[in-house]
């Protein structure tokens, strides 16, 4: 019985292990691939997308300037960005950071970035496992 409980614990955590954070646009849904490429924007642009199905995911750009936005209850976020080179990061509690490098150099009114994939940090196994 104890082995079944432990096996169930492992299976549940494997099923819950991968959560894909999607920003609308091109990108891969494979959580091991890095697929946000260079984007070109000149002038001030509005960066917006959907980063989850929940509130509280922090989407940030760090580099030439620093920007940060939290997702609203529907998972959407938006921020106004100046041209520059940035690392795009999305983080939330119980998830590890996953970053992509992007370059912002040419103007577009609304530009949606590809895919950010976050892996859930698994809780530790029970001591007797």
C-alpha cells in the first residue's frame, strides 16, 4: 500500500511538472526549446500578450531599460517598451525562471512575443521514498 501511495505521488507530480507559459505569437510549445528570436521595434512600442491562465506571473524585461508587469486574473500583461536589447523573463512562485534574449529595435504598434516555457519546481519526495 505504501509503495502505491509513493508511486501515485510521483505520477501526480510528473503530470503537474510542466506548465507552459504562452505569449501569443510564434514559438514552440516544447518546454526544452528556446524559441523567442530577435524582434525589431523602433520607437516606443507596447508589448502585450498572455503569460498564463492566472494572475501573479511576473513578466519582465531587463537590459537597456528595465520593465516589469504582472499578469491580471486572465493571464494577460502589457507594458510600454523603448528600443534596446533585453532579456525576457517570466517568473511565479513554485516555478523556476526561464529566460529568452530579445532585441527591440524597430517600431510596431502591437507586437506579441513567442513562447515562454516554465517548468514547475517539484516538491521533494517523502523521506522514505
